C-alpha cells in the first residue's frame, strides 16, 4: 500500500507541474484562442536565468527576481511580437509562437550550453518549528514523501488559490475575464483590451516560470527540459477543457497520477513504464470522445 | 450635447455612412429610424469609437471625439448599449453591472499621451508603450487604493438606481447573464450602460427580438431615465411607431444618408415616413 500512496503523491507533484504549465497555456488561450507553442521554452529560459542568478545570489532573492523577469518577458513578447500579428488568422499566430519556440530553445543552448545542470530545490525554512521546503523525506503515515514533492504541491496550490482570488475578486481580474469573453463589449466598458492581453501574457509567463523552477530539480536543467512537460501540459489543458483554468489543473493532476500508476502497476511485458505516455494519451482520447470540450470546457454552444 | 457633421465611415471598401449629420440637444431623446442596412448601427458605432470615421467630425459637449478610442470615450460620459446587447453572458448579472462601472474606476487617460506617441519614432513608441503599460498599472493600483470608499459608495448608489429601474435584476443578481430571458437581458444591457453614469446614452435596437409588451415596458423605462435623470438619449430603432412616441426629434437614414429630419410630430405626419416606416 505504501508504494501505491508514494506513486499517488509523486503523481500529484509532477501533475501539479503539468497543471501549472497547462494553466499558463490556458491563460493565453482563453483570451486569444492562441495555443502558445513557446510556453515551455519561455519557462526553460527563465529557469536558466534563475540558474545564473543563483551563481551569486540566494534562492529567495532569485525567486521574486525571476518572477519579475518572467512577467516582463511575457509582456514584452505580447507587445512586440504578438501585437503586430493580432488580426492575422489564429494559425499564423501559432506559427509565430512556434518561431519563438525555436528562438528561445536556441538562445538557451547558445547562452548556457547543452550540458545538463543540477538545479537546487528551495532551501528549507522553519516556521513555528515546522520545516518547509528543502530536501529529505517526510513520514506522513501511509507513506514517505519527499520534501520537494510537498514543496511543489504547496507552490501549486498557492498559485492556484492566488489566481482564483485575483480573477474572482479584483476589478482587474474581472476585466480580464470580460475581455476573454467579449472584447468589443469590454471596450465599451472602458477596458483597454490590449493592456489586458499584455497582463495575460505576463501572468502566463510567470506561472510558467514557477513550473520551470519546480520541475528543474527533478529532471536536470537543459535546453529541451520543458518539451516533454509541455506535451503533458497541452494534454492536461485539452483534457480539462482549453478555456478552463480549473480544468487545466485537474487535467494535470489526473495525467500525473495516471502516468505514475501505469508506469508502476502494469506488467513490463504488457505495458510498463515505457508505454505510460501512450496509455495516458489513450485515456485522454477516450475522455474527449465522450466530452469533446474536455472535462470542464464550457464552450459547447455559441450564440450566433 | 452631440454634434455629428458629414460623417463618413466604412468597413474596408464598403462605405456605410456617406456624410451623416445630426444633432442631439442636451436633455432630449433623439430617434434614428431606417430600414436594415441603412447605417443606423454604424452611426452609433462611429460615435462611440468602435468604428473609426474616415472623415467628418463628432463633437461631444464641445470636445472633438472622433480621434478617440471607444475605451476613452466611455469615460467622457457616453455609454453605448450595442445591438444584440453584447452581455458578458458567462458572467453573473452583478459582474456585468460591475463591469459597467469599470470606466469610473480605471479612467482611461485622455488623448494627450496618444498625440505625444504619434510624434515618436518606432523605438520611441515602443519605449513609450512599455512605460505606459508599467506606469499605467501602478497608477491604476494607486487609484484603486485611494478613494476606495468613495468609489464603493458611488457604485452602491449606481447599483441601487439600476435596481430601482429594473427590480427583476436585483432578484437575479447572482444568476449567469446568459440564462436571463430576452427582456431581462435587454434590461441588464441598459443597466450596465447606466452604471457608467453617462450623460448621453446610445441605445441600439432595444426592441430587437422582444415581445411587444416587453418592448413597451423598456421604452417606458427609457423615457423615465431621460425625464428623471436628465440623461440624453440617442436611440436607433426599427419600430418607428414606438420610437417616435418617446422621442423629441427624429432622423430617417437611408443607405448611409439622412433622408429626413424633424420633430417627432412632423415626422409622424410626414407622408413618406407614414408609408415606409409606420405602415399606414
């Protein structure tokens, strides 16, 4: 039983990372219907920036700094690269993001080299005698969990709660939701739609950056680090419904857990770890056959 | 209050307005009548900034507004309630009303810095935009914190007023807007427009898709808004009978031209209007 729970918690942790990157994808998709192919590479780039900052600075100085860099990068990309092609067909814009993917990937290799680098987990902090973050493992009764898995869960939950509060209870969050639904009406309300899109990209890049910082200690920092993760993130977003932030997270968790359980419990001769991605994607196909808009997708009917 | 002169506007190569001129005196209700495709909605879209005019001028309270964007114009005190209502149909009634008041909270800056931007090089513009985005965000934040209580009071007062006009909206304030009936949706659209506390209301086809009784109810409330609050109203309507009943002045649009203009009584008496628009 212990092994089962270990796999589940591990799946929750990696699933959270998929969910965070899926969330980043959804934040852009639902306001622009653009699937940002460069989402993973943007996160890789900010994680490399984080690595460089760590060469002279403390982790907790680096962390806010990287979030600011990511937000600035997201805003800059929207303003300078996406804005000029705004009116173009969606496919064209997706190709542009594919171009960004190639550029960022090359920049990472060129500036930081292709040799995998170790990346630290957040250093431990003690609050009221309870240890947060850091290495080691924690005995939680049914099983033993690594501290980094818990760290990932804490960050993921924190970000989701923060985003929920932001979208639900602040005027800016409400304006962003309005813009995603009806840009023309939003303009009539006095909302500057362009600025909302810029904020959306900034937010998305920031969430992606956290995903990068959290996954890097598990899979080593290198230019193609996020490629596999982005594939899972896309799958998670589609599973949850591309326009639903909640769906993205739930989709990520489902995929994370399924992947771990299939990898552990199916016999090697039959499926086993090598086929875990296939099985996961197969489950997604089945879900989409039943619910074409994904688990939480709502855009089933559209008024003409 | 509003003066439109020789307004020409087009969608790409298709010219929708061939030089429309009209006046809306303060405190009045002015109706624009006409058949489908006559350019009624385009006139409103051009006035509210959704459709950039090719030539001509639009003055609102003495200020030229034809170079301003829709998001700037609304904060000057003009609300456009568009054709087909254009609600945020997945948000609640209350959220729609909140968004109606958005322009009062985060007032878009006037045309000043835009004119400044025009004179800059490409790189200068980029720098200008980035600084604007950053400082604009900080300004908004500062405004949000400053005078929070005042704006909350203004919002509550506006909300109470809308609920007084449309009590049904108060009952349904937590309902998703898309699930309201057609009449309720039109009420919400008007209520959302009123939340910006406009001095001029542009109303596009309030009767569209509604039962005659509901339409009448809405027109009566529109008249009340005009009388009780002194809000000037420019209404576009296919139902000429009803529109001329509440309006002081009327214009008849025909394929992008003003074909007829006059007081409501004169238009109702006019042979051409009776034949084409009143069905008499």
